């Protein structure tokens, strides 16, 4: 008779444990990257009243008999975590990001040098991409842990010098157009380029595009002409090409004129080409973007893990002065410095875990690598199963409130039913005690 009370007490305790899990899920419904847990029951130990036996089909033998067992209630079977990705929530911070997939970020205390073995590193895993840059230029998360990934290979990721936004000056420059060769050539201030364009505007446009590496568009520059005439001889042209550091057009010296008149500079409005060997003498100082430009060296990232830090400018020995940041889908973290140059900083690593439920939750939003996680690898974001990085987003909790509330109802009723077992058992014991009266 006492067994029923033991079973009822076990039921109360176990249902309370399930309610604890439900309460924790609901409490973290607005926690970034939180992964909800589910509670699973398992029946407890049994005592055998009658042992089972096999049947004997020989003459005089008896048939088989099943065992008779009585249980002692219920216990916790397991508490598993759902690693289904949460919904993306937009973030105003350019260094916030989320993993659109099953991977994890690698974070923790400082490890000097690079490494490849994640399990032996003693670092933690995380799903929260709430990052910032500390005073030493390292990428860290909101709990102050360093974020690990792939740093730049030495000698790569060096931006152009100076940037296309820097300036140089041409004084008393000659603008020379040579149409006697194929393709045509145009020289401004002694810098000559080849061009297939035949009209003056197109040739100057092509010169700017090639020298400043601004592309084929004519946006951001104004060419002002002065003292042009309608004669057939090459006129004297005061050519001013100016731009400030952001590429905003500034008016040139003298009469700004009408940019539409550029095609008329060498003729009467119908003739838009310059005479062969035409030369225009410029009497003003010219300011053009991109002079003495040294092309940059494309970024290459290491295959070994390390902290991510703003790189050092090889010319100054100081870290680049980053003004804004962007995290791309491949996990690459880039910044823009005060000269408008794109600076590669590093690439976030994604950690793949064979058995995510083998991870052990710790305080905050970290996971320890447990003994049953299976194979762990670090990879670069490629859009596969491990996922890609979505910048300017954070991952919301994957708690399903409707499911949690329905589970709460059934848990409450289960708790109530087990308490009823204890009440009825108590009444039976009371009857037994009162039998002697």
C-alpha cells in the first residue's frame, strides 16, 4: 500500500522538474539565441512479484507465465535541447550578426598564437553574435570574451596607398589628344592612357576612370570649359577637374560653364571630336583623385584559428583607424577607415558539432564541449549545413509559447493527479489505523 504513496511522491517531484524546465523556457522567451529544452519522463524501478517462466510443451508440462511487476513511480528520463534556429531580429549595430544554420561561434579567453584543435583549446561555443571591438582592437562578444576566427595572412589585406579618396595636383597641365594611333591616347599632366573614345568628354572620362580607378561612370566629377570657340583649330581650354575626399563635385576656377558644352568644345555643336593632334593648354592648377596610387593586396585568411584584431598599417605601424564595420555572409569582417578605404580585419569561424545535445550549457549563453559531442570541426562560412553569416541581425529564442503553455497545462494536471494518489493513500492508511477501534 505504501508503494502508491512512493509513486505519488516521485510523480510530484518529476512533474515539478518538468515545470522547472517549462518555466526556464518561458523566462528566456526574449533571450538572444536561447535554445528551448524539453523534458522527457521515464518510469522508475520495478519490484517483481511473480517471476516469468517459459512454457513446457512436453507431456504433463505447464504453459509459460509472464512476470508480474510493480513500479515505484516516475523519474527524469532526459532533458534535451532543441537547436532549431530562431527567427532573425534586425539590429542597428553593424557588428551584430547571426548564424543562419547549425554552426556555433568560438569564444573565450585569450590564447596566444594560432591553433586548430577546438576540443583542446578550452574555449566555449556560442550562438550569440553580439560583437564589438575593445580598446586593443580585438573583436569581443557582449560578455568580454575574445571571438576566434581566421586572421589575415601576412602581407595580404593591404589597401591601396593612398586611397582613391586622396588627392594629387597637376600644375600647368597639358591636355593632349592623339588621334593618329589606334587606340587613341589622351594625356593630362603627363599621365597618358589609351582610350577607344572619340569625343573629348568620353576621352577625359576614360582618363579619369583609368587613373582614379573609379570605374567607367562619369559620376562625381565636373569638367568646366572656358574660352572655347567654334573654329576648326584647337582652342585654348581651361580644364578643371576637382573633387573633395568624398568625391563630391566642386566647381572649377573661372566660369563654370555648362557640362553639356563639353562635347562642343572642339567644334560648332555638331562636331564632337577633336582635330588630330589637338592640344589644350591648361593654365590652372588641377586637383584629381587617385594620383600616385599603389594598388592594394587582396586579403587572404589563414586556415588556423586565432583572435581577430584590427590589422596594423605597414606604413605607420599603427592600427587602421576604422570608422565603420560590416560582416559579410562568408564571415569576413571588414571596416572602412577615415580615407574611405576598405580594410579586411578577419573572418569568423563556424564550429560544427556532430552531437549538439552533448554540449553542456553554462552561465550566460555559452556551451561547454561535453564528452559526448562527437566530432568537432572548424570551417569558414560557406552557406552549407553549418550556415552563413547574416550581418545586422541577432537570433531570437526558439521558444514556442503555445507549446510551452499546453505543456504547462498537462504538467499541472499530472501534478494534481499525483497529489490525489497521495491523498487517497493517506485515507487508506487512516482506515487501516482505525480498524482497531
